[in-house]
């Protein structure tokens, strides 16, 4: 993610006074909307029973009604496929500009500092401490902190910062490619709809094959870097890198925008239908990965969502979010830190509500709302610390 690109997703914001002329308002506004949505969705998922993809879900004291959870799965989940891919697309768009300004050496150091340091601190210290503080009182982690999280069989829990770790890997790979590849004059070949169709085919096949080993939502070996999502993430990042050289940072071509909109809407309807069918037939787990028709259909339908969907939403953001607001300095500056600390706020609020008798639906809304506000408030406090502000 470029220096100001990290203002377009869960990445480091620029300190005041280091603006670049190409910085655009829609990038900052899109970033804030995406991160706010991610925090809110994690709050709602705290009480989900079908898919346990958030830390608190396993320890929930109440569960959303199946009808409510089914509605969320069908109506909201398809849009979730957009968000992460869109973050990687924007990161790719802004990465070449950062490389051009800094060169390979400074770019690499900057990525290691602004992505690597927060990732390591979170994974090695903050996330284990947060999880232990939740699990130990409930009897799920009876040993000491050291026994539970530094044993030889323990797994690194990256939490929501898996995105930051993966983006660091992609950024360093791009730096190596720039350093080693021969210089080629002129812009790369234009991205056409035919190009995207080919990419979607590769992503669908790649996702299906990867999920034979790492089903969607599962842990990945010694870490949880979400390998099951990598084919789409890599494709989105590369499309962004190539698209930047073709002026996509200013505007996605009109024809391609329209084509992506049509495909994305069709894929949204198809995904909603697939999720409903899998849920009613008790095949949600099969859909997550394996040698079966549901897993194949999932990969096929997901590919256009994660490729065409983000491109369409990118164009929508460029058209409708390219303006400044009075509050955008606060939210833009704090959103990366809010993304990092969201777990402490969300789990803290959920834990505080454990002793209160209330429906899961009410608790989910409270956790989501307070979680968003609290994450930004805690982030702003952290940013007042000079050392933290240097990295975040």
C-alpha cells in the first residue's frame, strides 16, 4: 500500500504535513467506510452460530435467531466478498506511486515499519493477551499466558491483522519484482473485460484448489493468514498495480465500469441464492471447501464478486465520495489504529454484556455500535503517543 494508500485500507496513515498532490478525497472516505463496516460486521458476528469467524463467537452466551442469521448471511455476506478484495485493489492502485517516489530501498523500509511492526506487535503480544484475557476466566485456557501461547504446538493468531501481514508480503514481492525486472518502456497492455474474464477463471480454479487444503474460514497451517482467500486477493492487488499505470486512480474506464456492474449484480444474486440453498440443505460446511459441487459453485460465483465487484465499487467511490467533510481528518487519521484495536473494544463490550439477559440481536447491535465508536476513540488516544503516531 502506498504511503497515502494506507489511508485507503487498513494501513498506516500519513503524518500531518506529508501530503502528496495526487491524494484524493474518495480514497480517504472509502477507507473510513470500509473499516467502519468491517468493525461493525465483526460486532454482529460475535453472536453468529453458523460461521465462527470472529474471536468472541466461540464463547458467545446467546446466539442469533436462525432466521436473523440466515437473513444476514444471504443479504449481507455477499457484500463481504467485496470489502477485502476492494482493499487489495486500492492498495495495488497506490503502490506504484509510492515506489516511484521512494525507490525500492526506502519503499521496503517504509513497508516494514508501517505494516511489519504493527503486525508483529499485534500477533506476538496484543492478540495472545486479548484472547487469554477472554478464555482464561471461562476455563478454556487454564494454564499461564506462557503455557497457552508460547508452547511448541501453539498457532499464531493474526486476528483481523492478517490483511496487514498479507499486504506486507505482496508489497515486498512487488518491490523484488521492480528491483529484478528489466525496464519496459510504455504502459502495460490495457485491462479489458476479456482480461477480467480470464482472471476470474484463474481465481475460481485457484480458490477451489486452495480450499481443498484450507477450506474457507479455516485456519492455515501454523498461522491464520487466510490462504483460502489469496487467489482473489493477489488478483485484485495485481489489477490495481496495472490499473494505476492506465489512469484508474483518477477514473475507471466507463465501459469497463458498466460491464463490471452488470457482472457484479448478477453474481450478487447468484451468491445470495447459493447461500440460501446451502443453508436450507445443510451444506454450508461443504460449500467452504472440498471435492464437491457446492464448493465448486462457491468458487465460481465468488470469483466475479471479488474481481468485478471491487472495480465497480471503486468507480462508484470515485463518482460519489470525492469530497471533503469536516470530520474526515479525525476518522481518516484514526481508522488504521481503529482497525488494529477493534478486538479489544468489541470483545470488551461483549464480555461486559455477558451477565445481562438480553436477546442476541440486541447485544449484537450494541456491540457493533459501541464497538465502532469505541474503536475510533481508543485509536485517537493511542495516536497522541509520539512513538505510536510515528508508526500508525
